[in-house]
C-alpha cells in the first residue's frame, strides 16, 4: 500500500510539474516578447516569491526547517541561478520549438555526469527511452525550429548547468538528509541574494527602475503570475528528484 501511495504522489507531482512548466514557458516567452522584461530581474523575482511561499508553508507547519551549512549550499545556489537564468535566456533568444528540442539533451547529459562522476549505472532500457522522447519533441516542434548563434550558446550552457544542478539536488537531499522543502527553503533566498549583485552588471539601471515604476499593470500581473507558477515548478523539481532520481525529472 505504501509503495502504491508513493507512486501516486510521484505521478501527481510530475503532473503538477508538467502543467506548471508548460504554463511558465509560454508565459515567460510572452513577457519577453511583449514587454522586453529584464531576464535576470524576472528570475530574481521568481526566487523571492518562492522564498515567500516557503515561509508561508513553514508557518503553516507543512515542513520544519533544518539548519544547513552555508558552504554546502553555495554550489547549489550558484547552479540554481545559472540554471534559471540561462534557461530563460534560451527561451528569450530562441523559438519555443528550438528551446524544447535542445532542452531534451538534459537527460543524456545527466546520465553522462552520473555515470562518469558518480559511478551510477543505467540500464539499456532507460537509455533507449530517450529516443522516443526526443523524437516526440522534435516532431512536435519541427515547424518552430530556428537556430541562431547566441541562442544556441545560451541553450547549450543552460543544458550543462541544468544537468549539473539536477544531479546536485538529488545528491544534496541524500547527503544532508533533508526533504525538498527544507533544501529549497535555504537555497531560494540565497540564490535571490546572489542575483541582486549580478543584476546591476548585466541589466541597465533604468530597466530595473522601470520594473517597479514604469511597467504597465498587465505586465506586472503577468510577472506576478509567472512568479507564482515558478514556485510550483521549483518545489515540484525538488520533490520529484528527491523521491525518484535526476534522470526522472527532465
């Protein structure tokens, strides 16, 4: 019974993640193309809202925080920033079809990292499942694939950092003996704090100023909705990886 219940919870978590991921891809693409909203600022807002959501969950006693060493969290926080920033830059610079087809390289990359750096073995059946998944994404996106150099650079960098990040999420949950909420509770505010130092160097001050003073209400409403969906995506990523493996999530 317990095994069946866990499978049902994993399936529910995966369904929430898939729905949230589709919504946030379309929503963020619309925000970038319609309002030219600054990418890193949007990412920082996502982290801040995720942090606030976890504070609410903590005060509702949904989980109990656990003290974690800062040095253990820094690599995860840096990779988290890179994962979201480069994923969003890829989405901003590429068509949705191009973004999706390159993103399918994440799973093979995770398998390579876990095989050569962590000594994990994967069956031929697991590896063969990559073929229909990749073909399905390709056939669905074939009419929306357009390549450009900067878009490919962002997408490839995003795949590499995303793969490393997802491997580390699983490793850190096991190493530190924490659940998904406990780990994200410390990592999300740390990632937001790190991005506050990055924004002035990569985004003009007038863009950051415009977010809070000059942007139209419908843009701010879309960003708020995007941040709320991002909370669902971030939490479900941690939950799925913690209860299955990094290969399962992509």
